[in-house]
């Protein structure tokens, strides 16, 4: 498995003059990007089949020893939760979707790590994620979010190229990739400088991709959204996190909810100004954009994945309620394609998944 101990990074689930040590660090960062924003692939018609397919993307995500059978092909390590989404009604100014009407709606999700290894040590994985499904008015809204505030690359093709380059032993492979994809430098900086935490509850989770909200009058708004934690962020060193055990994050969130009660995140939507890039998730929108707090995710119960309610959910970001639709961002449709393929694979391997046995504490 391509993981690293210092800088790491659902599916269903500086430049050219780098020193060798500096390049090595970026290779380690890139290695975990197999998870960073879930498995991105391509839908028929977006790119010609001879260039890229879901199968090729899944092959690029696989660790050297092959994908663990019965597991998600990316963000393979995770734990389920259930709760509610408390809509405050403010979202109706942006979208006519039922989920934004004031009220409480069932929520189901999964905390996860950006890795193809379900047995990865928590302290070796830089990217953390949250898959979420909210049901309102008979419709589902599914999404897959990660803790970086922007994606590592600008196109699905670049993501595939990153996976291939980071898996090569030739140090020039990553150097060549970085020269061709300068936007990667921002993610590399985030990976090296952003604080680590010792809890899923202390992480923000960002949707990164752009969607179009349609309001009751037919007005359209390009938006992105984030879940911001109510829990205070307590930075921890990677070394200290490593001392707490390979599965500490799952253990901690179970104990936190048991001892302190439900955990909360405020959902904040950010509205683009004219000219803001909607097709490139590697570019954050400038500060000062209009934001609307549309509700609160309340995580009430944690359950182990092996027999939990999220086990067979495909957190496909193209599953949207009326009032929300895709933008010109190619990633959600691309992810949907590979999520579907990943789901089919693990469903066929169901007998290989450890649904029973000794549960993790």
C-alpha cells in the first residue's frame, strides 16, 4: 500500500528545482491522495474510452498487493454514524430542495480515512473524509467530503496522472508531474502545515465541488459547502497520534459520543461570484463570498461498519434532490462512475468482507 508515516493522504465509501528530500516529501504526500477526494473516474462521453475508464482508475488506486476484497476501493477504513440534519430554513433562499425547509431530517454517514488499506494506521493517513446521506421529502442527498479546503489537482485526468506518478519508483516521475500540474503545490503546503487532530469530531469537511442550487423563483446559484465542527480543534503531533494506537480515531469517536453526547457540524454554503471558477476544485474561491448557514449535522450514534447502516451505501455525489443539480465541474460525474464500479466489485466480494468476528473496541 502506498502510504507514508509523515505526510499522507468514497466511492461506495515548487517547482522544478526541488531537492531530492523535498521531492521525496511530495511523493509521500501524493501517495495518500488515493483517498483524498474519493475515487475519481470518468463517465462515458466525458473522455474517450481509450484514454480512461473506471476500471483504469480503480487499478491506479489499488495498493501494490491488490485491493482488499469486499472493501471500498478507496477510503476503505471507516466507521458508520446516524443522526439528523437540522435545517434552519435559511437554505430556502438558495434552493427549493425540501432538505432546506426548516425541520429535522434523517442523516446517515461514514467517517473515513483517505486510503485503500482498511487496516491502515491512523497516523499514516493525512486526508480524512465524511460521506453523508440526508433524506427529506422522499428524496436523498448524498455527498462525499474531505478535510483539505481544496483538491490537489484541477482535472480528473491530472488525478489519474498523480496516482500513476506517485506509484513509480523513479523520482523523476513526481518531479515531472509537479511541473505539469503546478496547482499541486497548494495541497502539498496544506499537507505539511495543517494541524493534525485526534478526533473525527474536530475536523472540518469540505465538499470542494461546485453545484447549482435553484431557488423557488428559478434563480440559480453556484455553490460549494462545508461542515464546520462545533468541537474545538486541538492540534496534536503526528508522533503523539501514533502513540495512541492504529485505530484510535474510531475508538475516540465512539467514546466521545458515548461520554459527551451528539457531535455537531454547521453546514455552510458559499455562493460564487460571477467569474469564480466552478469547474476546478483545486482553486478556492476568494474570501468575502456570500455564505449561508443552512443547518446543523447532528451525529447521534456510532456503529462499526461491518454490520452498520453505512456498509452498503454508495455516497455518490450525483444523487441529488430537486433544487440541486450538477455544475460544469467534471469531478462529481467522474466520481459517480468509479463509485458505481467500486460498489459492484465489493458487492460481488461480500463473502470476503469481515462482517462478523471480533469488533474493534
